[in-house]
C-alpha cells in the first residue's frame, strides 16, 4: 500500500493524521519552490538530482526536518 492509499483509507474511516504526517504534507511543494521545479518529480528525485554526491544525498534525505516555509 502506498502512502497516498494509506492516507485515503485513513481519511475514509475518520482517523486523523498524526503530527509528523501533518508536518510532511507541505514538503513536496516546499522542495519544488526551493529548487524552482514543477516537473511532477517526487521530492526525493529532485533532491538526488541537485545533490553533489551520495553522502550529501543521504544527509539531505535523512534530515527531512525541513524549516517551515
């Protein structure tokens, strides 16, 4: 089950999103705005594309606690 499917099923049965899920909801649009991209690519692919090397990629991916926009 994908994240989107899980979210839809949880909404169907009335389960509210958790705090981390609510924080993550705006991440895709924040990444697109930060990099000036609106290609439909996932946030992870955008970060990988703009990363210099693998260690930087891992740091970017693991430090997903982005600053509020």
